[in-house]
C-alpha cells in the first residue's frame, strides 16, 4: 500500500483540477504517470498513491495498455452534487508550483465555512486559452465568487471581457499573487518591493557588488521583485549592467532545458559573486547548475531566493523569503466571504499587502 502523504495530496488536487478543466471537453484521458512525475516533480510512487485514491472514489479508471481515464458520469455528477453547501466558490490556479498551490488550497479550505461553501478548483497552467475555457465554463454555472491567480499578469490579458461579464453580474472576485491592473477587484499580495529591498541589502551589506538576477517577465510578481532589486542597488550608490539580468517566460522556468541557458548566462559574468532568484523554481534550476559545474554556495556564489515554497528552507540554508501560501489562502477566503455576505464585488477595502517573511540562512558569503 502506497502512503498518501502531502505530496500525494498535491498530485490528487492537481488531477481534480485537471478533471474540472476538461470535463466539458472531449478530453477524458489523464496524462501518463511519467508525464505527471516530470510535470509535478514528484516520484512515481507519489503519483500512484494519488491515482489509487481517485480510483477508490470512482473518478478515474485504468485500462491496461491504454492509460488512465476520467469517469465521465462521476465527474459530471460530482459537479451537481453540492450537498448542503449554499455557495459554490471557484479557485482558479496557475498550477505550476504544486507546493505553493497545496498550502494555499489548504488555507482556503480551512477558512471557508464547510457547511456554507463548496470549493471547486480549476487549473490554467498559466495559459490564456485555458483561463478563457475555465471562465466560460464557470459562467455557465451558479458560482457565488472566485479566487484567482492571474495568467501572465504583466501582459495585457485577452480575457478581460470574461472578467467584465462576471463584473456585470456583480459576482465577487479576489485575486492573489498576480492580478490585472485593468480590473477593480481586490487582491491579496506580498510586498515584493520590500522583500526585494531586504534580500538585496543582505547581499550588498555582505560586500557584494557584482549581483546577477534571474526574473520572469510575464509574471507581475517578478516584475515587482526586479524593480525592488534595481531600486535598492541604486539607493546604495551602485550600478547594475543589463547583462547581469536574465529574463525568461514562465514556461521556460519550468523546463529543465532552461538550465543550459542559465549556465551560459553565468559563464558570461566572470566577476559575478551573487545571484538573486525570483522564485523557488528558478532557485532549484540555479542550484542544480552550480552543483553540476562543481560550484559551491556560498564560496563561489552567494544566493538569495524569493518565495521558497517547499518545506525545509532551514535545512537547505538558503537566505530567502518564505512563501506564505497558507496564510494567503486564509486571507483571500476570509475577504471573499465578507464580499459575498455584503454583496460587494469591487475593492472596498478588501485588498491586503502582506509583509514578507525573511529567513536568513548560510547562503551569503561575507566578502
């Protein structure tokens, strides 16, 4: 019997969201176990435990030699079986960081009143087309509110018409992490400017002057982090050459082939002594590149990382901001409940900027 642990629960939630996303399409086959392992960065045993649970619940079934399929009748009846819940809530996730998603989902679940709210999870995979399909699907149903992590939020979103239609229906939406500036909905975010200031100052105070950064340009959070880093560098009387900043798109950051590009980037900066990683996914890639090339942290490179979303940052020893997924989930759920109760759909004081939580580890060398 395979143990059903926290990582298995993350896979379980991902598959549920995948089923929700595809239940109105003709796609009833799940990705292979190998594909799920690679995509979610987990072991095959972890994937099998999640699938065993879903098989027990009757939501999926396996055909030897063909793959794993969704039980169409069960998936659609599950959509209708809301029990005694009064309000159906949609949680729309990017889905690319399973650890961060798992903590946020748990915070939302623990805060929503179980006998009053029914939570449904949807997955965009940070793609505009998936977000549109999701929004069009939920608009056909009776939802009372939505919690959303925006897709490629630093780029003009092509799905604002869907959000405006939801606005016309006066259905509350609250964003977290990434939000759309064109909309007047509330948001719960971390103060990434302050976070960047603190992490960058730790490097500068330790004597580092040649500091590189790796950022995602289609992610609004990442843009804020870059702005915070560059502002702090200028405030300290330093300059930052453009060559010291590497940009990528979100999909690249989740592709191990991007590691080769990181390696080439660092080799082009022989004076670089420190690296700022805009998220945990980038940090893991950088760490892997340095280990492969025999480089040590902090002796060869000092590292800082935003949004460390996996447990064990203390054991890892990296100086980082800790991802506050659970607390953020609690906050967005609490604020959304108030909006639903008061029948308010615009931001009338429901936004929240959370202070960063910084852990100072052993990944910065004093020069």
